[in-house]
C-alpha cells in the first residue's frame, strides 16, 4: 500500500509492505465515512440529506474515537513501510482531532431547532444576490460541508502520524484543500467569505510549496524522505550541511504557516473573520492540533540532532509570535479578529513548550492543545449565537451589556476568556504553566527569556480579555438591539464541553497531564 | 555536466515562481507562479533521486503532480466564484478584509 | 559531369532549401502579383462549419461550463498518473497491487458518481 514500495525497479521481486490494519483503522473509518457522505450527497433525496450526512459523519468520528480509546496499546507501531507511524503522541493527537472535530461538526449542524438557517450558503458557486442563489435557497442547503469536513479530518489525523515527508505533504494538502472550500461557504457576507478563501488558498499553497522545497532539500541531504532516516543522517552525512539547514527552515515555513506563527500569521485574522463561524472554530482548534502534532514529529524525530542550525530562528519566531499576537489583539474591534490574534499568541506559547526539545515539552504541548482547542470551539460557538438583525453581531460594541440580556451565555464567554488569559483554576493557567516550566527546565537561557516574554504577553492578552468581560457585565447596552439565539442540543453540548474542559482541566489537570506524559514517546 | 546544475536550475525556477506570487496582482497569474514553484520542486526531487540512486524522488514527483492538479481545481473554483461576483480577478480589488 | 557528393545528407539539405524557397515564393509572390478583391465571405473561417470560439481577452465570454469540463478532465488525467507506473510494473507487482489499484479507481469513481448525479456532466 505504500506508494514508495510500489514503484521499485521492475526486475526486483516485489514484496508488499506490512500493513497493520488496526493501526490505521481510525483513519480508514473516517475516510470511509467521507466517501459515504459523497455518495449520500449524490443519491439521497434532498429532504433526507441533512440528517443522513450528519449521522454518517458523527458516527464515523465516534467509531474512530472508540477504536483509539479501546485498542490504543495494540495499535502502536510503524506501518506501511514507515510511511505511517502510529505511536503515543500520534494517537493522542488523533483522539483530540476526532473529539474536536465532533464538537465542530455539532456547531456546523446548528440550526437552532429549525427556527433559523445554518451558517452555510445554499449554493457556494452562485453569485451573491442572483436569481440562481434564490432558486438554491428554496431548494435546500449545502450539506457538502459534512464530507468536506471529514476529508479535512482525515488529513488532520494523518498529519501527526506521518513518518515521511511525502506522507506529511499529502496530509497537509488533504487537510488544507477542504478548508479552503469551507471558508468560502458563509451564508451571510459572502463577498467577505470568498475573499477570505482566496487569501487562504493563495497564501496556503504558497507556503506548502515552500514546505515541499524544504522536503526536496532534505531528501537531497539524507537520501531518504523518512524522518527517522533523516534524523540518523544528521550525524553521519558530511559536506552537505547547507542543504540540511536550508531544508529545515523551508519545512518550518510550511508548518509555521499552518499554526499561524509570526511572520506567517497575516492570513489568520482575515480568514478567521471571513469564514463561517463554525468553520472558524473547527479550523482554529483542529488545524492547530494537527499542525503542532506534525511539527513535534518533525522537530523531535527528524531534526533534533541538527537543532543548532535552526534553534535560534525558532526562538525568535516564538518570541515574535507571542508579542505580535498579544499586542495586535489590543486594537481589534471585531470579536472574530480578536480571537484570531489571540490564537496567534497561543501558537507562540505552544511553540515555547515545543522548543524545550524534551519529553516534558511534548506533554506540555499536548495538554495546552487540549485545553485551548475545546475552549476555542466553544468561544466561536458562542459568537455564533449572538445576533443583530439576523446576522452575527461580531463588532465588540454590540456585546456591551450582554451580561444583562443573557447572563448564562455572557458568563460562559467570560469563563472561556479567563481560560484564554490563564487565570488560576482554569485550564489555561495549567497549560501555560506546563509549557513555561518545560522551557525553563530544558531550554536553558533561551527558555528563561521566552518565559519572561510569554508572561508579559499573557498580561497584555489578559487586559484584552478583561476588557470584554467588563464590557459585557458593567456597561450599558447601546445601539441596535442584540438577540441571543438558543442553541439546539448538539450545539449546546459542543459549547458545554468547552466550558467543562476549561474548569475540569484547571482544577484536576493531573489525569490528562499523566496521560500526555505517558504517551510522549515518538517511534521511528 | 554536473547534476548540481539541475538543482541550481530548480532553485532559479522556484525563485521566479515565488517572485511571480509576490509581484503580480492577477490571481490567475499568482496561481501560475505557485504552479511554477511546484514544478521546480519536481525537478529538484528527480535530480536528487538521480544523485542518491534511489527512486523515492521520482515517486514524489508523481504525487506532486497530482496534488498540483487538485490545487488547480480548488483554486480555479475559488477564483472563478470571486470573479463572477465582482468581475475582477485582481488581488488588489479583494480588499474588504483590511483593517 | 562529376558532382562530388561530400555528404550523404547534402541532397536532403538541398531538398529542404527548395521546399522552403517554394513555400516562401508562393506566399510572398501571391501577395505581390495576385489580385486583391475582398468581400465579407473572405473573412470568415475557411471551409469550417462554425465561427471560432470567443476569447476572454478580446471581450468575448466563454460559457462557465468549460471550467467544469476542464476540472473534470484534470481529475481523470491525473488518475492515469498513478495507473501508468502500475501498468509498467504490473508483472512483478502481483495481486496485492491489483487490489490496491481497484480500490484507488473505485475511490475516484465515487467522485465521478457525485459529479454525474449533481449534473456536472449535463451541458445545458
């Protein structure tokens, strides 16, 4: 099944590579659910499509997660001639992607109990305001979002489990391309949404071309695309050091773009603002988890031996990401853009943990991603509910006085923002503590400097979040009236899970920290 | 002739593609720049495969061609939709999302 | 008369030169000596059934259908990228690879079925 094994010299005797079907079963389930989704889209009658699609996608995700939850120890191993490596970190990241994908899917299916439309345009290809769009509006809705999301999730599951650079590149593209399309499908503000998709697409494919060129240079250096082989070549191959350093930096361009690190962050606010809000939540959580999983594997398995070549650059990137993300979030007036800059700052914090180059760093990054991912999906879910004249009220001034109109919702948003700020007894505090502790313990003086920068940036972002809390609870509502919609059971669950993880991981972080620490050994 | 010359050619082509992306304003032409970058990478992969004496690099070239084609489909669909709704494919006209 | 043929390729070269000279003389000479009488029928495409397609850069508009067809073409074009190395190495690959390729083609077929059912293949 491995593409590399298939293309051998014709004269050689061909032995199919070993396939451990249990190890890749979760990915096969998600791929199967995506393909069934495409067939449902083709054959099911229009009225039944929405229910059928949602059921297929959700069952696929839960079945895949059940396999991981029950059989994880037996699944560990290198399979498909080293193209796919299922080890502790890969399984934990796949599990996180699946659960966050399920939460994101529940928000995408949010129709407020049939009282309101969902967030997606009925016809993505029609001109906004044209006759064709009106016709599509009467006929039904876009249920293609479910198979698209499943394909994106397939790429996200493969990304942290890819054992060679080719698999990593294919996974990167499989996760990116559905996201480009999903970004363009907003029901309201279509022009904004299409423009965001264009920017995301052009910049995304630009950065993946850099990733690929880096892969080519590393292949030229090590003679193999396998990350383990590249790691072993670092000590043994001499005279090609230029290829190694340039290749590593180009690979980082591609991956740092996906996590939204400065200076590759410029797409983040535009795309987060333009994309349909459930897609933004899904993208913010799952893409970050998958991309950091891949970045961890690349750094720890392939490039740890050559850390002197690129470490300084990544330290600077991490510091800049924290500073730029937190400082620019101060001046934002749109809640989605504000959350986008906050996600940039979070990417910086996570990078600090990653740069510890130690197993403690892997565990800290895992914990941070779990606490940030669920909370950010819930935050975008709450943004989805606050409406002014039918469309989402994303301007911050519209949130003034929300605490009186909808105390529960405002309190929930306040809790999530406290979590983002890293207030003690929330998950954000434990997560930040874990990454900074790992950096101080294992990254030497640079770790200390980055920790100081990180704490100062946290203070800046805390100011931003407190400002919104004050706005919601202690200021008069002004301007146009704002409605708060009641979520259906699925959406409420997704938001509830985010709130719950924020509290539970803050008060009882030990079980997840222990799980992350026990599953922090990479195979190659 | 040294095989390294092909690598240099790949680097030059990649740089031309990257410059096209950064300088040109028409989305289609920006997109062509990206395709040029991917093809430059293909050349680099095939050359390194020859230098290393392994076939992996040639297999990668096939995958890159497939991914590039998929990117063409997704990209053209997005560019076409945006062109139909505002009659322009210029990147500069897409400016609703500035601060 | 003794003609010294220095190279066996010389006749071919002379043949080429004569051919090019004849073509150039006919085209250029006709423009000089031929009568020039124009009417509208002379400006349409010669002995072809339909007018040439409109071109986007000359203000003409191409039906959007062409893009759909082009995208579908790319999908099937690319499918053959994987089929070709498989066919070349078929003898040494055996049953496993055959099953793999059938699965691959079936996956692409799912996309094809989707396009067909959603009207991507209808021209009007």
